[in-house]
């Protein structure tokens, strides 16, 4: 047997001390520790508030702020001058008044859950973006189409650019499915909106996220927005605190669409 050289001895020493360290880190055998109890991982506080669900499902839950119940536009104003909204309320629905312009809520919101229903008229005409175009702006951050638009459009057998179809976050997020019901039937959007937050200097602290169910089918899954949705150019963020929800009176020549049963639940 050859005599080990010094470097080999050192290597052996390092290895054996490492082995001792590993041994020291080994958890004690289960039998050495008190047996965990299920109670140790139970949480009892704070107790969630009781919310009575809407009946039927889709009707406003007990804690919802009802934005439109089919009777009047008391919760809405015209975007351009904040005068009373001039859309047409009839038969429990509101129909877009294209010459009346975009309308928005009087209230401002941060994070929320939103329910909106809309119907494309059975007699709809036009193609591409000019067929039942409207929109739900999840935050209205200024005049016109300023903000974050969840597109409303008839894409039942109507093709357009996919990042501008119904269920898209306009020109940012392609919907995961085309869940459009045919014209004449009611469509339902259920949205979870996480508002962007900003630093003192106006820079983005946390981006906006949107999750969207379209007729019960998820079409946007916690999508991170790159900023406001724009018709032309690259999205950017603009600082805001609370913002109204806005509905679009789009200038296309097709028949105006209708909305009903709009409610929101503010999230902590
Ligand atoms: Mg639109």
C-alpha cells in the first residue's frame, strides 16, 4: 500500500467533515418529535363575511353595487361632459346611443369583480370590427377611449384580428376561446380586475391583471396588461387611483347593441 500524499489526506478530511455536516442536518427520526396535530394548521380568523349569492346565478349577490338593473341610468354619466347618460333604457335593458357617446359610472373603482350582459341585435349587419362593436372599459382613465378595454363585438361567424375580437383585451390579449353566442342571444362577461398600482413618481409598482369568463368559459387567465389598450401604437401606463367603468358607443354603422344586469363587487 502506498503512503497517501498530503493533498489526498486533505481531501479525505474535507470529505469526512462534509459527511459529518450532512449527518448533523438530518432531521430527527419521526419518533423523536411530538406527533403533529391537524389543529396546528387550522386558521379560524378572520371569518369571511356572509354574502348571499344571486338567485338565479348571475343575479347580483347581496353585497354587489348594482350599476344597472334595467330601470334607469342613475349610476352613469356621459364621458365627455359628465352630464346624465343619454343611452336608451327600455324593456329592462339599455341600448347604446351612438350619438350620445361613451358612458361611464359615477363611482370610481380599484379592484373588483364585474358582471355585465350584452346582446348583439339579431338584425346585425357589417363585418370585421364594424359589426356590433362596443366595449367594457375596466378602468376609464380619461376621455374618449382612454383606459383598458375588454372588447365587445359580434364574432359569431365574423372574423377580425384576433387580438381585437370579443373577449380580447383590445390589441393585447387574444381570448383563449371564441365563446360568442349568436346575435339575438345574451352574452355574459364575468371579470376579475386587479388595478395597476403606481409609485409616487408615477412609475408602475404593480401591473394590471384581468381574468375574464365569457359565457362561463375562461378567455383571459390572470393576463398581465402592458398598459392602456390602444387603437394605434404601443401600450403604456398612466397613473390613476380609482377609475370609473366605461361602456363604448362605437361609431361603426351597425345596429346598436344592448346591455343589462350590470353589477360590481369591490375587492379588498
Ligand atoms: Mg370596442
